[in-house]
C-alpha cells in the first residue's frame, strides 16, 4: 500500500490560486474605521507594501509566485501527503485518512508559506523592519526566520499567556535575531491602556495586533505583517491545497471531506480553497473548519463588520466575530484564540458552502495523544482540532460502513508545546 507521496522541487506551484476569481458572489470590502466607507488602498500603504495591497484586492485567478519565494519554499516544500494507516487501523474504520504534513517546515508549521512571501514583498519595496503579533508563537517564529532569510528585522508581540506557556518560541525568535515581548506590554500606548484596564489580563491576539500595528504606524521604515485572516495570507497558503490536489491524483482518490483547524482561517483556507472549483460542481464534497469550543467565532459569532484588533486600529472586516473585546480562556491552542475569522471563509460559511464544528480541549488532547502514538508525530494543540474532526468523520464512516476519503491539514507539530501535554 502506498503510504505517502512526495513531489519534486519542480512541482512547487508557480502560481498562488485566488479563489475570488471563482466565487459566485462578490465579497464585502474592508471599511475605513473612521468613515465606515470602503478603505482607500493608499491608507493601507502606511503599513503594507503595494504588492500585498494589490493581492488583497485582485480578482485575477493565478498570482505568480516570485522566483526568490519559490527558492525559499524549496528549503522545505513540497511537503508530503501521508496516508494515516496507523490511525485508520486504530479506529478500525473503512475510511481512508490522509494528512498534508505542513509540520516539516523549518519552524514547524504552515505559517512560513506566507511569512516568506510577506518578508519578500516588503524587502522588494525597500522596507526592512516588520512588526507583528503571535499567539502560540508559530507565526512569530516563522516571520523571524523569514525576515532573517531576507536580511530584515522583526519585532514580535506575543500573547502573554502563551509567552508563559511556550517559552522556547521566544528563544527561537531570538535565535533568528528577532525581538519579542509579552503582550500587552508597556512599550505601546495601546498596551498600556489594556494593562490599565486589567493588569492581570492573559492578553489576546486582538490586543497583540493593536500593539504591532501601533509600532508600524509610529516607526520609520516599518511595516506590519499579519499571520492570518486577510485574503493575501490565505492566497499564499494555497500552495498547501495545490500540492495536495496533485498528490491525491497520484494516490488515485478524490476527497469526500476536507478538514483543517481554524484560528483566523489561513491553514484551513490555504488547504481547501484550491478544491473550491470541485465543490461548485460537487456539493457533496464537505469542507469542515474545526474551531475550539473556547473561541467559537464561526459557530457562535455574529456575521457583521468588526475590527481585526482589540483597539480598533485595523480596517473593519465583514466576518464572523465574537466581538473585538472578547478575551478567550487561556487554552493551549493559543493560535486559535482569535475573536474574528477570515472574511472569505466567513462568507463561505454564511453561504453554507463550508461547515464549522467545535472541538473541546479534552477531545483535541485525546486525538493528539492517539495520533502521536499511531502516527509518530506530536501535533500542535491547534492541529489537534483538525485531527479530532477527522476522527469524528472516520468513526461515523465505521458506523455506516462508508469508504469515505477524509483529508486533513496537519498544520504544525507540537514539539515546542510539550507543556500542553504534561499529564
Ligand atoms: C500550528 C498552527 N495551526 C493553526 C493555527 C491557526 O491559524 P490559522 O487559522 O490562520 O491557520 C496556528 C496559529 O498560530 C498554528 O500555529
């Protein structure tokens, strides 16, 4: 039995796939928080390079991946697609289960796919300093690695509770010569305000974004970089799904269910959006976002315009949101503690083209433990939500006897999250 498909370096996609070219509807535009009118792209240029602003708006289907970005991707891409034979056997399921292993990237997750692209486009336009937020530290360390590749600098605001839970992410950022602070911090006006309101706050991604945006607005030659949510971030992540499609063809099967964990939507979107043209032809193909019970933006949020950060500095995005002031409980899956959701995925959920489910920490942990034992890779707590979702579908297939093909995105490993596994 074939257990995994590796592709060649030449198979790294040459274009990112822009689903907006194929959507049967137009998305609601981002709004200026001051005027509540569609935002002037010139305003975004204060913190983003022009190319990323163009990518955010374009309806072109195929967006060329620059040679320099493909060369950096070749350090770890293409990533393998693996048949989870051990998991199938443990579950005694007739389903075939596959996972796309994004944990093989140098910093351990899919986040590098957009970190490299964002660092490159900023450098190309002469910006050498970036500021950013990070939840569990996967994004911050990916951007630190990417900025080091392109000889740039990065300043990272890491959500305070995760900063304490995952101390080695700080070391990793420092190793790549980035600076990193627990957020909220005394280093920014917004940080001071959040601390004045609640000195013991755990922090949230929304607060850390506010701090990073403030730094970009106030510092010279500094742009802001976001690790999820925005359309250009999902666009860069489509290398995951584009490779998966090719690999499924080599396996000789097509998916019945595609699953990914859901924080802001970047790994899930990058994984399933390239299958969207198939979904339009075959409504039976299920696309399932797995979010934590503790932060259920897609399943329990309101679909409306809201700010991407806690202080209201970012453009307003039409999305499912729990409200920008929502501070989720300090679950281990720090990367899933975001109040909002990608506008593209939000709309697909709203149109019932994508389904969202919730997984609690215990179910995620059990899934992670089983996967570690039978597949030999310890997942990130975020990724465990996708595994738990896949296991639910596999168990259902055992009941009905259906030979479902279940494919999920393994967004990252948990080797720097081992505190979460202390029992
Ligand atoms: C390993 C991993 N998976 C998933 C996520 C969630 O983010 P997104 O929904 O943007 O993929 C994160 C975020 O930090 C992460 O570190």
